[in-house]
C-alpha cells in the first residue's frame, strides 16, 4: 500500500514536470510569491501586472501565488534543508540578512551592473527607498516594490472645527490629542498593542535621536537613551493622567487592525499607521482625512520605512537564462509605469521618482494631495530594522517592547529590561562580529 | 412533592435556556455582524443590527450581503473548498483501508509479535502527529510532497484510533460467518469486504465523522506544509482573510468569511445531529 | 504449478497478518516513531551560522539554554510553560463541571432537545481557527462586541487580548467554549449507561434529587470523569491554533502556549536545535499523561479474547 502510493507519488512527481517540459520546451516558468497583506482586489491587480508581463515576454511564464503572510513565506524559504521553492518573491526588506545567511538570493546588483545605464536606474529610486536594499558594502540585493512608512492620520474636520494646528513634534502631538479627546473618542491611537510594536517604536527611536539599526548588520542599539525615551513616550500615551501619563489613548496602545477601523468610526482623532492604509482611509471615511509627517520626535517628525522588496532566489541551480528572465520580471514590476499604477491601486508609496509624474499617480496626487505627503516624508525616514539573525532579534525586541508597553514591566524597570534584551541581542550577534 | 419537582424542573429549564443562549450568542452575533453594512460599525446602543441614517434609502435599519461579496473576492474559495474536500476524502479513504486490514489482523488472527506491533501502533495515540511539526515538515520535504495535497494527507493515513475501533467491532463478528465464507472459497480480502465491513458500517460512519471533522478543521499543519493557494484548505484561507487586516479590520467581512468556512460542517451537524454526537462519543469510549 | 499451491498458501497464511498490519505499522513508523527519534537526535545539535556550515554537536546544551533564564529563549520558556499548565488546568477545571451540568440538563425529558444539544455541541465541529475568528470580533478592543456592550452598560472596557493580566483568561475562555460540548457527550453517555432502577430504589428510600446526584450519579461517573480529566488536560496542550488569530502569543508571552511557541520558532533555521528540544519536552509531558491514561483504561484490553 505504502509502496504503491510512494511509487505513485514518484511517478507523479517525476512524470509531470517532464510532460510539461516536453509540451513547452523553451518556456521559462517563474514562481512568484506575493504575500501582500492588504485587502481584496489587490490580488487581481498583481495578477493583472503578471499577465501584462507574460504577454509582453513570450518564452517566459510567471506564475503568481498569493501566499498571505510575509513571515510564514519567509519561514519556508529559510528553514533547514530547504532549497528555494520560489524564483521571485516580494518579501520584507528587513529579511535581507536572513536570506544572505541562507545563501538563497542573488544580488540585484549583478543584474544592474549589466544594464545600459545603471546609474540612471538606481538614481530614479528615492534614496530612502534603497536604504534596506543595500548591504554594508553598498551592494543592492533587492528592489523596492511595495514600500510604506509610518504616517500620522488625523481627522481634519475636527482640527478645523477646534482650530488646532497639525502637530509636528511629540509635544504638539500630545497637546492636540488632549484637546481633541472626548468620552467616546481617543485623542491618539498608536498601534503598539499585540503583535508587532517594533515598527512603530522605530519611528520614535529615530525621532528621539538613535535609530534601532544602521548600516552595520552586527550592531543593534536597543538600550540607548533614545530607545528608553521612545518606549517611555509610547507607554505614557496610554497611561492615565492620574498615573502621570498623557492619557490620550488606550493602555498598552491599540491593536493594529482595529486602529483604522476605530479612526473611520470617529473613535479616534489621530492615528499612527502605515502609509499603505491611505487608500482605505480616503475611500471609507465620511470626514476629511489628513495625513502628516509622523511627529515622532521632540525636535520634529521622524519615520521609519517598511514594506516589501522583490528578491530573486537561487541555490546555484538556475541557468543564466532563468536568472535573466527573473530579473526582467523584477525590472518590469519596479518600472515607473507599474509603480505609478500600483501606488494608486494599493496606497503604497511608489518607489521611483519618475512614477509620480506619470498617470494615474500624477492625477491622483492632484486630487488627493495626501498621497504627496507620504512621498515627501521620505526625507525624514530612516531604514527599517535589519541585522544578522534578525528573526530572533526581532523576537527579542518585540517581546521586550510588548512587556513594557503592556504594563507587564513597570517603567522604572524599563532600562534594566532593555539592558537585559541588549545583552541577549549581543550574545546572538557576537557570532558575526 | 410534585410542585417542588415542578419548581426544580422550571429552574432546570431556565438554566438550560441560559446556558444554550450563552453558547449560541457568539454565533448569533457573528451572523448579525456579517449582515451589517460596513460603514455602520457597532457602537454603544447599536449592537444588534445595522441602524443608522441611510439618507439614500430613507430607512432606519438594514441588512446587506455586501460583506459576503467582499469576503468572496479575497480568496479563491472554491479552490480551497476543493482542496478541503479532496484532503478529507483522500485521508478517510486510505484510513478506511489501512484500519480495516490491521483491525482484522489484530481482532481475529494470532501471530507472533501481535502485542508488540499493537503497542507500536498505539504510540501514535501517545505522540500526537500534530506535535511533531518540525520533523514532519522535514519528512514531507524529503518525500518531495511539500506544498502538495499529499503532504496534508499522508501523516494521517495510518490511524491507531481507527485500528482500535475496528478491532473492537470485528471481535463482535461471529467467526462462523467467516468460516462459512471461507468454505465458499473466499479469500481474506473478500471475506473482509463481504462479511466484516457490511456488519460494521455504524463503526465506519462513526469513525468517518470524527476523521472528517478533524481534517476539515485542521489549521497548523496545512499552514506549515503548503504555500500556494491551490493546495491550501479553507482553514488556511480563513486565516489569510484575517491577514488582510493590515489596513483595517473589516469585522463584517471577516465574520462573513468565517461563516462561509464553518457552514458546511455546521449544516452537516444539523442534519446528522445524533449520528455526530454518537460518533464523537465513540472516540473516547473503547 | 498446482502441487506447489498448498505450500504457497501456507506461506501466505503465515505472512497474511503481517501484510495486513504492515501499512499501518509503516505509516506509524514513518510519521510518528521516526520523527520522534529525529527530534531527540537533532535536539543535541546547533545549526551552523550559514546554510553551508555543518551542524555542531552540543550535547545537552540546548536544554541547558532553555532552562537558563538569561538566555533569549530560556527567559521566555518558563513563563510559556507556566501559561500552558494554567491554560490546561483552567480548561479542565471549568469545562468539566459545566459539561456535567449540560449533560444532566440535556438528559431530561425536555422540549426542544435538538436545539439545546445543537447549542452546546456546535462549537465542537467548528475549526478552532474559525472559533477564534468569531472571538476576535467579540474581544476586539475599541470596536469589539463585548467592550461595546460593557460601555453600553456604563462599565469600563477591558483589553481582552492586550492586557497581560487578562489575555490568558481570554484565550482559555475560547477553548472552554469550544470543548465543553465535546466533554458533555461523554457524561451523557455515562449517564445513559446508569440503570434506571438504581434511582427508583433511591427514590423509595426518600433521597431527593441532589442526594441522588451526589451519592449515586457522581460516584458512578467517576470513571468518565477520570478519563475526561486526562483527555482534556492532554488535549489542551495541543489546542493552540486560536492564538494565531487572537494574540499570536502576546503581550510579552503572557498569552503564549508551548506548541504555539514551537510553531513561532520554526521560522529560523538557527533555532532548529531549540525547537527540537522544546518538542522533546512537550512530547515527554504528553507521554506522562497518555501513559497513565493507558495504564488506567487500557490494561487488560488485549487479553480478553
């Protein structure tokens, strides 16, 4: 029974590809994974781009798969004993060193160098967009595709009615939140509860003067003074005034998914969220949605980049033709034309400067200047957390932040907790220094 | 005496209704939420149905199927349904065969090492397959079935529980019947097919319902062992629906999707309530 | 040809039992026994820094790390371990009494039996991930049902999945809601196997309902209760899928459970040694309970033919 089944499987596994190979001999087939975590029609939008590419490139067939979750898709790619099961994928830009360590990706640089005008290609990207694509030596490994940043959304009608100016630093942020909050309406929701506070925290760590990571992938600054200031600020936002906090949001922060929902329902005057939420908010709000640079620091705005880049995977078994085909697809997806369309369809920040002068994005920005804010904000953006062993370090940072923000660890012990976490992080990074 | 009994009986009735209500409320509110217009979130004093100022219709409250439509667009549900059905059938079909063969041997045949082999099989009950996530993942990769429906079925083809259940049932089948068939020239497989299986149908039905529920509802293993939409079951699709909350949780849509996924088994259960309950009961009593 | 037949048949009949059990035995070996040994074996190694570096034999170091409270995983494991015990214990302590009450209520001559049975049992046939989706809506902080109801009543809302002191309770409630109906049917079966005339005799002696319940019914259900204690306790170690939707183990692991922790760690190849070591601990725990289950219920099951 078992043998027969196994035999059957072997036959299936061996014969099918051969059969397919015979029928379409010269075709290169590329598996493309896109774990885009935004709503509905996005899947068909991407499938539309792929169809466009396949049409224009006879001999190459890209097979798109919507895989749902960044982390889980990554997990399969980097886990033990796994040859890359995919040819091209949109993955978190922060996973760069995981993929390098697992020896599963090909640097985009190797393709860029063969272009007619490499500099023109590279320079068309906003410099900030490439921060997470480069390794410490400056080599470009991945190409920005669906990029976002932390932004401040505000209920512009409320601000106008109350005659309050849009905040540009943390002090004004709290003042505005306190002025606008009522019994049924939170002044400010920052989604640091549950899941993954690390991203929001990074905007504030940068704002208070020291980003979590910089170019060197073996250095993480988690117990810096800025880090403590950032965590303290985020905690105080949800701490009631009687307990010495600002008392403008729920204790422990809000949950990621509910934050825009509460904002749309009029239950929050301001929220921090991804720039990727812009289209959703504009389409569904019955008030004017304002977007501003995230006022994450005492001196002024600061934000952190996020989102996904395109990687080309190879364990050394691919032919040059296959690699070139993969690059052709990546280049197509990062082209200004697609980026312009994608920016409108999804709300992600188009990564190429020329995309903003093209339709449909140009007229969208004209109609909704809010889109322009997420672009201009790139000037105050820092790179997203990225390091060796980033999966475990991300786990430590998340869990430590979650402990302090949820009130599990009192603020007086925050510094000691950060120090403990830093020691664990350094323990992991020592192996790479 | 009688009036006191009546009084207790009323207390019991009230308690029954209360408990049932508590248990039903999540389902009731899920249905209500799934029918609520997405621009009318639940708020204080407005939790049951979508009520609000609908200028265009001039009505106070209304239901909508939009959430179902939106949820429907998020994933290729029919594809996921097909996978779920294929996996359930593919597991159950093979289980039926392996457990019948082994169950018969353990029930009716004497052979060296019988106790040892039975004990070996029982290890499966002590170490649940679901706990060995990492190693089974490595295994399906080595077998070359990662990210196929086979990966979802293979770990469950052998079933210690099924073997025990069938062994128990077959023991109750008189050996006379088997001997009569053997005199007629039937071989073991024919005897199983003609004598044992027909007499044990209720046990098979009981096992089938438990097996179907278990596989239909499984999430962690399919989530790990598959990657592409074509071979992912409904439970994983439901989780993906949940992942779309990156830009804001649309609970109406989520509840609609949840109902789409749970409906088949709940309806099946409604139709075969007694059968289901008896089957699940047999999963513990041996 | 034909003269060989008898001998061939005899050989076959000696082999028959082995051929019949072979598929199951092979499958159990492949997907239970072999992976178990691999788990133990690989728990003694640390993976290399890069994929091409070979794993390093470290003996029991992974276990030492996991019980070291300064280690980046060890500092989490103890809490998660404790959570798991609380989760399992609370599930048992709360769901079994309710299950018994449900069984007693449903085991009466009562109108609408089908409805009551459906109400209690339907969560059992839901996928846990589906049950979690439902409860995620109930638990949502600002736009959730329970908090909206609380606010409607003028009560303060509770951050069900975000408050470190509440999250484990929230996670447990979902499990209780889902499992109680399942445990109810075992009590129901137990109740129905008690002969009527025992109660009639007791009634003649003037024993009231509660006297009968405590003196007769409960003692007679002792075996069922013991069985359910073990089953529900071990089951609780495996029912973690709802965490994926509700809280993903947060905040700060206060709502995390052992098997879900394993699932979270699978991501990094660098953790492979630890993941296997935790699995060994988890399986070891389960073995203790299931073996005691077998000793109590299965002994003698095989020698009665």
